[in-house]
């Protein structure tokens, strides 16, 4: 009697090769997954920073739209104007503080306060321009900003520019 048994299992070499291939595929997939998670965190941090900058710019734009008698400093880093609030005209000012890299606001002659909530945001460059406003034409206030933020030791720049036309047409409220 000849007992020839056919083995239906895998050899040790086949098992080792398949396990090592599985491990290499899993390592590659985990690296891709980790990279995607890092990119997502960076994207959310940048989105949050951009929203903070845009909110500050929108607050400025709203008050400028309701202002009059615009004065821009000689270095174009500060804009002051009369602003109607709570039944009276008061003086409001915005400035780019080049020493602290911040965007600041002062109301009714008070001290300047930072407008950006995120302390990692740094205003690298900012200027105000006043176009028009001569011979009965409406002035246009242009704001140019370059703001940086750091995420994971990498610096990212945001360049923003907006033009605002005040609604005040010379008639008292």
C-alpha cells in the first residue's frame, strides 16, 4: 500500500511571503492615512485663520461704510473717520501696528485694541488708500493686507484687498 498524502496547506515560505506582503501594504496604507490626517489638520487651521482675517476685515468694512471725513496717515498705516453710533457721531480709527504685527481699532478716542482673535496671525503689511472723494464723487477706501500664520512650523501668507464705498452722502442723519 502506497500512502501518498497530498498536503493541502501552505508551506512556511508561502505563509511568510504572504504575511510580509500584507505587512508592507498595511505600512504603506497607514502612511497615506497619517499624511491625509496631517493635511486635514493644516487645512482646518488655515481655514480658521482665513475666517478670522475675513471677519476682522468685514467689521472694518461695515464701520467704514457708515463713516465720513476720512483721514489717512502719511505712512498709510492708520485710517480715522467719523462714525455714527448710538445716536451721535464719534471718531473711530484703524491701524496696522508694525511693531506688534497686529490690526487694531480705537473708538471714541480710546486705546487701540487688537481686532484679530488668533494670536498666531501676524499682519506683515497693511495700507489704506483713499481714491476719489473729490468734486462730489464718493470716496473709495481700499485696504491692502498681507497676513501670515504658522502651522506646524510652516509659515503661510494670506493676501487680501478690498474696496469700500462709504454710504454717507453729506446729509446729516
